[in-house]
C-alpha cells in the first residue's frame, strides 16, 4: 500500500517497519527532495510514564 500526501510526490519507500514507513519524496511547490515519515497507526498509544 502506497500512501498519498497532498503537495508531495512519494518517490520510493526507504524503510517499512511495524509502526512507521519512511519515504523519499519531492515537495511539488518548489521541487525540493524530502524525507517523510508516516505513522501506520492512526492513534498511537502514549508512551509509558507520560503524564500531563
């Protein structure tokens, strides 16, 4: 499954793990190459010990 992100062209998958996917891409407004990290879980759990 390839993700889509408005304003960016995802060129290749650099890493695919159990929680994230990292892509090499290009920002369409100025053609700058970028690295994009996307969480696979829509609502990841808070880390243990993190309290407000």
